[in-house]
C-alpha cells in the first residue's frame, strides 16, 4: 500500500496507466518489507502540454495536480518558491482535525492586510542608496518631448 492521500495515489495510478509516469522499484536495505518506488515522468507527459496558453480541461491534468504536491511538496509550496516560512492562521473552519482533507474553497480567501504586511518596505532595513543609472530606460525621441 502507498503512504499518501487517496487522490494522490489514484492520480498516480491513472497517470501510470496512460503512460505519463512510470514506477521503478529501488533496491533498499530493508528488503521487501518497505520497498521504495521511484516515479519518473515520461516524454508523453511533456508532449501532452501543447502550450502554456492551453486551457482545455483534461482528466490527466487533475490527476497531475493531485500527484505533484504529494510526491514533491517543495515544488508546489510558496515557501519553497519564495524561501519564506509558512505562517498558519486559524480561520473559520480552515483547520481540520484527523484524516479530513483541507477544503480548497475555504482556503481561497484573500487577506489584503496580510498581503500588505508581507510586501510593504521595512523601516528598519536601509534603502538602496546607490544611483543605478544602468536601469534607467533610454527614452525614444517622441518620449523626450
């Protein structure tokens, strides 16, 4: 049995069945008691992504959305992208106990105050004092008038 969320395991099985992913058994010191499996993406998965502008709904995309956070959580989290620590806030019903899964519709609230606090300039840190002339744009003749 796989140690993971049901949607992740079923998504993994779906993607393996349509040959987007392959599973390889990795030899380990523990023998067959706790086998390790290596998951590899096949070229067909990349070929299915025709362009970034494609917006059609396909079943394999939903499976991939469920599999990636399970297999590689650091790829999907904003903490890894922006090298910040996660701040967990308890809001109405967004924290769940036990084996319940988090409902994404409850987590989708945008907190403008928290966003402002995160991006506002610090009064303690020194501002950029150097004159960076290389970053100034060269104006075109019609812009200079």
